[in-house]
């Protein structure tokens, strides 16, 4: 099912004109609009941009590779197209695995990483565990998200979602994080069951140079439900870059 063009989300969203200092990738199946409230509230002198990628805000062509490493290569090409030099990369949910791979493969392009609600926990690799975590997370999310999620998932497509999720669950974020050399901020909502505290603690231990922050009251969809609190948690880290 294809949405009419007037309802389709943009492929790129920019907070304001000028050089770009931050680039954000939406979570799996979500659109770039979900990042706008938080990025705007960062109130940075350089522009922040959210970009859509196949399965991450865009329908994925059938047969295209959707593993985090291949998607990271597409992200780096977007940086070239946007004439972005070094930038702070933001990822939400499975997009954390994508931006982390970008940080590993192109360290000269990534000033720092902000991972919000990261996935890629090897404990949650089985489908049964993933589904259980999603179900446990639902009570913490706002019912107001339902029409937004339906709109975004309808556009990006559930087949793209399932293919990318299958690739993401096989990816070891901890191994990627261990290879990073850039500053790293790990963020989770206090009620997030998809990205539990123990997982963030393990990631921080792998990195050896990571900070951990919690967004009070939020579950997994913190960029959409708690943009003000998320921006407050992230701003000191980003402005220090």
C-alpha cells in the first residue's frame, strides 16, 4: 500500500540553514519527522539533519542489503551528498547499529556518536526474546503514537521492516562499539524494556570511554514522546564536541 504523495514523509529534514554539525537516522520503520522535536530543541549553532535510508524511513528495494554495515555505507554516501565533513551521528533503536558501523568504517567522518535506545543485544537475538521485550515495552509508550507509527510503517513497509530487523538481530553492537575510537553517549528511556540497563552497561564497558544517560519517564520511543527531556540529556555531550 502506497501513501498519497502529500502524506509521504520527507527524505531529509533540516533544523535550519547553514553547515551541518549533527546527522540523525530514524529508527527502523520510522520517518525523519520523529527526530525533529528533539533536534530542534538542541538549539545548536550548526544545523542538525535527519536522513531517511531504506527501511529507516524509506521503502527498501527488494533484494537490497539491509544489514547495518551496508546501510552505514549508504549513510556515508549521504554525508558526501550533503557535503558534511565531520559530524555527530545520532541513531535511534536499530539505527544505533547503523551509525555505530559508520563510526567504525569512517572514523574521520564521525566526531561522536549518540545512541538512543540501542538494539543489537546478543541476549535478544532470538525472535521470541525480541517479541517479549516489545510487548513488555508497550505499557510505557503513549497511545498517541499509534497513528504516527501506522503512518510511518505503512510508508516504509512491513516487509522492509521485517527484512531489516532480521539483519539487525544478527548484528553484534557490542563488537562494533569495542572497535570505536570516537566519544560515545548511550541513552535510554527509564521505562525502555527493549534496551535494558544491563545492555547499556555492557556496551559502556566494551567502549571504555562511553557516557550513559537516562531520559526520565520515557520508554523506547523517547525521540517521539520526550523530545525536551532527550535534548536536555544530550545537549551537554553534543555541545562539548
